[in-house]
C-alpha cells in the first residue's frame, strides 16, 4: 500500500477531495481527540500487533525511494514522500532551504499540551553498491527468514498476511537507518489516532537530509530558522539498541577531536647503510612521543587528561546495570585484556580516550627500501566528554610533548628550524565536535525511563553516554535543549554495510516504545 | 676507436691475421716484458695523460652496449666485448655458465709472479628510462662542461683531440658504475705493456653480469668453479671515492639483516568511539616496543648489542684521518644533530645500527578512518659488523622485547594466542648478509696504502669499513680471501639515477691508481 495516495477516493476524484480528507483527519486528531490516557502494556501489545502489516507496507514503500544524498533529486522525492505522510497525520509540514539540501520539519500542536517534544530522524541513507547485496535491488525490500545454516533466505512477502514472526527480517537500505524508526513513530501516531487520543505534548519532527554525510547543512538551517526549532525536549531516534536488545535510552555521546603528529629525519630518505647510526630516524622519535602518552594498561599519562570527571551514585548504578558481557565483547574483539581506564565497558566510555587512527613512515610491504626515512606521521583522536573541551585537551597533549623535551611546532618545520632543533614534533589539530550528556536525573531522562519501565514492566538499559560521536550533536548543542537518544533497531542491522535489515521484533518493540512515549504524561 | 677491430689490418685481411696479432701481443706481454719497475709519479702522470683519449674512446665504445641484466642478449654482447678486450691484452678468457647469466673470467700469469690478485668489476648497469635523461640516448656517451648556471652543457667530443679538462664529464649509463673502472684497468695494462713491463703478480679479472640485481648467480658459479677463483688478494673496483675525491681504500663493509615487528589490536578495526579506552591500540604497543630500543641520542639499549667492538690505535687514527666534514654532512641532511653512537661519522659506521625502514598502522592521509586499527607493523634493519653475527643480533632483540614483558611469537598469532596473551609482538627476520672487514694492518691493506701513498705523495683516505652492504660480500666471504675495495669514480656520479657520469679527472686518477697497483711490489 502506497501511503501517498488517498485510498478512500477513486482515481477520478479531484486533488481537492484528497486535501479535504487530510484536513478532516487533522481536525479530528487535533480537536476531537482526547489527551492520551495511559494504555496498559497488554493493550499496547494488541494495538501494535494489528499495526505490524500496515507498518511493513509503509516502510517498504518508503525504502523504495533511493536516498543517497549525493543525488539531490532522490532526496527531494524522499522529502515529498514525508510531506504527504506527515500531512496525512495532521502535521503542518515545511521544507527549510539552505545552501545544501533542504531540511524537512513537521509540526503539530495540541490544545491541552504545554510542552513541545522534537523528534530527530534522517531520511538519507548510506551509499549502496548493489552487487554487494544478497538481493537484486537494495531499495526493493525483501522478507527473509534464518535458514538452518544460519544464513537468511527469502520468503514470500504475502506470508505476512497470515503470520508475523519476530525473528524474520526485512532487508533494504535504510530499513533500520533511519526510515524504520520514522515509520515506527508514524504508525504509533496512527494507533493513537485510532483510539481517538492525542499526545500530551506538541510534536515537532525533523528529518535530516544529509546525516550520512555529516549533516553539513544542519547548522545553517538552524541559524536561519532558530524559532522553528524551539522545543522543551529533543528525542533522537537513530542508531541501534543495546546488544541485549532491551529497550534503550542513551543520554549522551562523546565528542571528538583529531590531531596529526609528525617527526622528521634527514630532509630526504637516506641509505640505511651509509647513515644508519648517524641520521636520526623519525620513527624512533615518533615512537618515543607516542609511548610516553599511555601506560601499559591504556591509561593516558598526559597531565590533567582526566581532570573533572566524577560519577555520582546514580550514574555508577546506571552504568553497572547495563547488561554488557565483558567475556563476550573480548571474545568478539579477540583480545586477551581490555584497557583499564574504567571499571567496566560503560565506565570506560565516560572518560576521554586517546587513540592512534593511523601511523606511517616510508613503506612496509612491497616497495619497502633500506632507508632512514625522512618523516613519520601519526593521526590521533581524542574522544571528548563534556568535562574535556577539545582545545584544552589538545593543549594538554602539546604541553606533555614539550615536557618530554621535544620542540612542538604547529607548522611543517623550515630548513632553519630543522637545523636548529634536534627533536621536532609537528602537531596540528582539527576543530573538534563537542560531547553532550543529559543528566541521569534530568526531567527528560526521568520521564523517558518511567515511560519505558511502565510499558515493558522492567527498567530500560540506560547508557549514560555512548562512546561514538553522532552528527546531531552540533544540533543538540546549538538548540541547547535536553536531548536523549532513543535507539529502536537491532544492533546487527548492518546499517552502514550491504544487507541492511530490520528485525520484525524490533519493528514491533519500536512501535511500542513510540506509543509509550506518546502516551506518557510529561 | 673501436677496440673490437684490429686497426692494423685492412678489412680484406683475414680473421686469422687478426688472431695472430692478438697472439703476438700476448706473447710479447707475457714473455718479453720485464717485471714492473717502480715508476715515478711524474712519469705516471705523463703516461696517463697520453692514455686519456684512447681510454675515453674505449669507454664510449663499451657504454654503447645496453647492459640492463633483464635482457640476457644485451649481457651476452657485453661479455663478447670483454672477451675481445681482455684477449687483446693477452688474457685467457672464460665464460662460466650457471642457471643465471654467465660470469666472465679473464686470467693472465707472469713467469716471475708468485701471487695472484683478483679484480672484481660488474658489467651490468642500472635500468634506464631514457626520457629522464638530459641526453637522447643514455648509451651514446656525451661530453659536457659545467656552464655558468651550474648545469652541464654538451660540448663537442672532438675537443678532446686538442685538450682534456679534468672538470669535464662524460655522461652515459655505466660510465662510472662500473664500466669506467674496467676501462681504467685495461688502459693501465696497456700503459704497462707500452713500457714492456709486466705486473709483479698474476691477474684474474671477474666481471659480474648481475651486480645491480644483487648478484644472484655468483654463489652458484663459485661453488661450481671454486678452483678458478683462487687468489691471494681480492680488489673490488666499484662504488664512489670518498667525498673529498682523495684516492680511497675501503677495507670492508657492513652486512645487514632485516626483521619485521607486528603488534595486534582487535581482530578487525573497531570504531574509535565505541572502543576507544577499551580495545587496545596496536600502535601504542608498537611505539612502546620501538621506543624501548634506543635512547634519545640514538644509542641502542638492547643488551649486548655493541658487545665485542673495540678499536686499536691504528684503527682510531685511520678513522680520525678521514676528511669528513660533520657540518657539511649535517647541513646536507638538514639535521640539527647526528646520533651519538660513534665519536665521528666513520666511527658510527663501525657499530651495528638499528633502523626503522618503515612503519604502518591503518591509513594516514586519504582514507584515514576513526578506528582502533587491528595491526601495526614496522620493518627494521640491523647493519652488521664482523663482531655481530645476524642470528645472534636478532636473538638479542627478541630477548630485549621479552624482557619488556611482551610475548614474542615467530608466527602470526592464532585466535587462541590472541585471547591468551595481552601483548603479542610478532617478530620474523630474513637470513641476512654478513659484514666483512680486512684489518688495517693486514698485508693487502699495507701494500695498497703504500702503493697509493707512493704515487700520490700523500696518504690515501682509508675507510675502515663503509656503512652500506655490497652484493660482492658473499663472494668475499665464500672465497675467504683478504679483500679491499678500491673505488675510483667521483662521488657525485649519479650511479643509480639518470645522468650517470664520470669526471675526467677521476678517469685520470683512476688510471693512475691502477697503474700504481700494477707496479707496486707485492
């Protein structure tokens, strides 16, 4: 079923009639419905079960529109689909232009609501290379069941008419990242509407057109239309749930700043026979600089690196409660021991990290030569937490290197400098992306934890702060609004790879989570 | 003048006549000539001056035959040229076959000589890419003079008929490396013959056909024909003179052994956000391993690395006498300070060196990703001296790494090993090439130092042991004969690059050096 047709009217009827119907829907939803009343978990489950097929049909339809943001005309089609889908649910829709691709905004107010909750999704997807996929067309969603050998095999879509198995999956680009979650919210709104209820808050929905490209236009749109984005809470529905597949809330994410280190040997590579023991090798200097930064357990030795980081009891409780399995994680990474920065996996992500992304001096493998190389380079990144601002952290590292007795330059050394300073370290950093973290005890956190606990009859997994950095951070920072990530899809969804998929059990749970939020008093 | 024609006979005369003439020359040289008598430096200079034009003509002729050993038919032509050239001087020539390219051997005995001196050269050259040369054909030798702007400009070859300027140069592949030195010896023999003298020792001359490819066939030829290579002394005439361009003797060269080090992180690269502070980064481990091996002044910290190395007074005197200019070397390398292994450049080359040839972990520059890499790799080499045998040195490094608390494996770790040992270092070494060094006070060293000192009225530069490794080392080792390198060409001859050249002053000096050796009582 295509959502962008008004099935109640025949083809011969006018556009006007279609528009009138949408208007009627809106009026019904916004005026005639009563504020949401608590629904029992059992009732919710029944409602969601009935909504599975329509949800799958709507997702299939949305997935069918290619959405790599390198093709603006594809993004435009995705925006048009959203305009119709949200208008049908009674939203007022806007397409906010900027120098990049337009941002989609949908808004709906309810008479008795005083607060506004903004939901963030993105409508673009990762690029696809069709030949790497198991299916012919990554945009034609297929239904699959796990076979005896563990591989997923196609099954007929029509089987969904009679039964829906939670372990089946639908495969297609953006089925999980991030069209699946959009559909979950839309379908939850439909369920609410069918109960003649309205949410206890006003809703704004943002669909980012370029999240997979780092959301380059988000900042400009925000500056131009700041008033349109006013909200009390921001809910980001993107990314996978905790590996346990228990309903998850993520209260923040680390930021990041990258920097380059380079050291120098002779001005051009020299014969290692003629100059070995004479020309200084830049690899040894780079190794000394890097080796000085961490101890054998992975703890950073740069003075002040961990300053200001502390956990209160609730935070410690929340982190300890996350059902991470160290043995399972280490076995998957095939490591004997993890670094010893935190007492557990979650704790380790609450600290800034210092990581070498890459390192190079001359050539290893084919083309290697018996030389003293001219240069050695390392790229590092620091994952930031709210207590550790990018500029300060880079400056701490700079000071640390100087304290070891090396000369730090923020530019490639001149001939004069090379002749003057025996141990030069070039260091240059990017601007960085800040971290954000909403307090475990903040009203939005308490509200969402309660909503999920009530519906699932157990506490959600609460991630105090995830380790990675998501582009939406700059949005969160600019709006200065309490934000929480509510991830809905299965962790093994292959979101940036071929064979992206959504587990039907996660579609079911995701719709229930949306319904829980939409009916939870704020 | 082409040497491979008998200019005393017209074209109509038979091959037999030509052969008869060669035979006559041989008889004259070997039987009628008297043992060499000391020639005064002045006399030598006059003889060499007369020989410059014939030498240049013969070199031009030899250079005209392409000699990249990837083309066996070119090497065959070069061997045929040598057969004629040496036969003309009275040598008995042989072409010793092996699975690779044939080795050329020329022998000549003299009745009153009791000792045999073997001369080693190579007839192959580095590959050429004609478009990178200033001249049309790298095998058509051209004469050039330095212009006002410092660049060399073509001058007419016929200018040589009237005057020969030592600062002029001839350009062509193998003009210096190593056909120039072959011609110098041949012309010195001609000079001696014109004086009706014969050398005070028997002569063997080896022309290696694949030196630029690492002399892969040398060992096999030697094993097959060991008796043919018996000699008392070996003189290697290859490579450039000391930068001062003072007559040079090199008494040995360092050997080398390479090894690979690798360290491991997670089994596949992981997101540096999700696993930064948890998954160990292989770059830090590699940096720690490498940083532990050298101090800030470049001295190796591996126990026993410098064991057994000592200099007697003569060695110290010889090394201190080499006119190296530290300021000039450092300015050329653009380094503020050299490593502090030896008290001067020559001394530093008498110790084994530890060098990083290359280093890599993931990617820097284009394609760099925010990951914890799975692996970090470094290629190192140790330049060996006679006191430090390859296997022992590699094992010292192995022990050193283990002493730091790391697990050293000589194979890529299995999954089981990765899960068992937290800090694995993979280490694997090549077989290595040994060093050789002939004592400063050995008879061959004393003989050659005296020969050169007498002719030039000043002490030659004596390099106790050069830093690099030359393929002829395995030949020296296998023959177990006292060997000395007598380099004859200018240091700036571009020997492995486009625009290879020979300075005419060096051709003159080289012929004089050969004449000095050929007339020096043994």
